């Protein structure tokens, strides 16, 4: 059953979803999820009569851990040390030996969960083309749903965080035929937490990855690349709102691309953190679009027929005329990122580092920390002034955790990203 705090959290979700239209609602039938769903639906009905009746499906049940259910984490660690170590560090190999007849049968809970998530997506997406669906489930199955939507396997099970009653947003352009775009992950602002708190067990650095505020060329949807376009008035407003969001974050230092738009954004955030030094890193500069810079999409299509479509469909295959390809951007961005992580690991207390950069740079970093390659460049949305949170539980040598991604709730009312377009 939900606690009173859990019921209060569910009502905060309903407030965050107020005004949205849903074509269907799906929920796990387990009591903690079904009660959350019913509280959300009842609250939404007070402002809209057109709320679908929830459908409960076993495909949204939480991960099945038959030997551990009802015991504490410490008891699981003490009684099943090898399995517990696999659960934490090698989830794809995590196995339970279940009694069967006179012997035992190997059961792989995380692998089974990922198959369950894929089955759910196939059924859902074929039945609700072009519709908006609310899904209410649990931590582990939600991580599996997010992972499978962008092509991640069970080995990345621990790479995505899901907090109680946090909200994530996924966009499927072509159903199950191609990876989804993740618009946001683990939004908690409606819960009174601007960014999810760092887990107490974490000892390594937290990186706050910020995309710069809007420029006039962003607004016009003109390719800017490495042309040094400053923030426009709206971009400065976005920078101030990002600064307010991160005002209470314990920022110890900051690194920014040297271009004006991220540097201005970082400086606005650091007004609330005067002791944090700002370093400029040239490897965080935006992708060089070469001969495309300063042009609109229609002009590029006229001069380079078909190349823009190739960039939108298979970005890893495109060499920008007179500019960079995505692998070049990837190599320098990841080198800079790894250097930042290494330089801020090994401290007695976890360091929090602000990193201010650009759409393409941030997308490359997000792909990297989740274990995806450049071909998944479009899987992550990055709004102007958006904040993402990446934690390294035990420093540079540990696998990163994407704790939150593309937080834009501070920029406009509602959970959806309504900022300027991403990389064109």
C-alpha cells in the first residue's frame, strides 16, 4: 500500500499533468501503482470529464525477484552475495536458481523484465498510433521501458534513475520500427525537488549538463554551429531561470564552451555560486556545420540536395561540407567530458560540476554516458536552458547514471519541452 507521503506524491503528479489530454491510460495492477493511477485519474477528473478509464496490465508489473521479495537489501547482500553483486554490477547476468521438481531452474530477472518491456511497447504502439498515453508503473520496469525504447539492453539496467512519482516523456515517430526520442527523464520539479537528490551512497562527482539559452538564430531555425551568436532576450530569461533552478545546488566548479551563448548561460548560473571557478574548454564548442552555418534548411537543401535528410536520418554518416562529421565531434566532446570527470573524482565529498555547452555536444555526451553510439544522436532532446544530471557513483572508474535528462519545467509551465528547436 502507499504511505500518506506516496498518496501526496500521486496528487502532485496529477497537478503536473493538469490540462493534458490522454487517449489511454495504462497501469501496473500491483496496488502501489494502481492506487497511484486511481489518485491521478480522480484528481484529473475534477478539471476534465474526458479522462480514459485505466487499463491494468501484467506487462507493467515490477521486476520479479521471487527469492528476495520481503527481505531488505542488506539481507539479500548477506544471503546471496554473488547474485547481489551481479544485480548491482552485471544485471544482464543476474540469476536466481529457482526450485523446480527435484532440481533448480535458472531464472534471469533483468533479462525477463526487458523482454516484458519490449512486449508492452509492441502492443501499445500498434494500438495507439499518434496518440498520447499515460503509463504508471514501477522503478525497474520504467527503466526497462526507457532502455528498450532507445535500444539499450539489460546490461544498462542501472544506468537510468527513476524516482518515486517522477515523470519521463518519450516520443515515438514511427512506432517500434525505430528508436524513440527521449524528451525528458525523471522530472521531479513537481515534487518540490528541482533536480533529483544525489543518493547517499554515491561518492563520485555529479555533473549538471546545461544547454545554452536561446539565440536569435535558434529562434529563426538557422544553422549556427561555431558562429559566435550571443543569447537573445529570451535566452537571457532562460539563463536566469536555469540559475534560479540551480540556486541551491552545491556547485563547486564550472566548465563551459568558449562560445558566447553557453558562456553567458554559465555566468548567469554562477552568480549564485561566486566561489565556483569557470574554465573554458574549446573541445566543448558546438559542431562545425561548415558551409551550412548561417543558412536555413531550405537553402541547404537547394545547395546540397538530400544531405540534410541524410543528417536527420543517419547523422553518423554525414560529413558537413567544410565542417566536421559527428565522429570528430564525439571524439573531442567525450575527451573533454572524461577529463572533467577524472579531475573531479577522488574527493572526500562528492563534487558538483556545471558543464555548459551546446545541443550536438550535449547529445553526444548523453549517448556516451548511456552506452549508445553516434547513430543514436537523435534519441535525446535538448531544450534551450535545459538541465541534465549525470552521477558517477564511485568516481571516474564507475559506470555513470543518467539521473535526470532535459529538465525544462523551470522554463515554461507544464512537463513538456516548449523551448526552441534542437539541432537541425
